[in-house]
C-alpha cells in the first residue's frame, strides 16, 4: 500500500462523509422549524470543511509533484 492509495481512500472517505452530512443537515432543516438556524450553520460548516479538506489535498499533490 502506497501513500497515494492511502490518500485516495482518505479523500473518498472525506467526500462521502461531507456529502452525507450535508444531505442529513438539509433533511433535518426541512423537518425542524425551531432548529433551522442550527442546521443551516452546520450545513455551511460542512461545506467549509469540504473546501478546506480538498485544498489541503491539492496543496499536497502540488508539493509531491514539485519535490517528487
């Protein structure tokens, strides 16, 4: 198992987790009227986490290309 295999598995896990979390927050947002602000914030934070996680992996790929 190489570093690339591990990183691809981790990226897939992050993507799937972020999608499921976002869908969960959207479903709960429709059902819970008194907690809408909370689930809206959670959905926003999930998207922010996904963007940051993808950015980190892209930076890692650039560094590995440059120094590898």
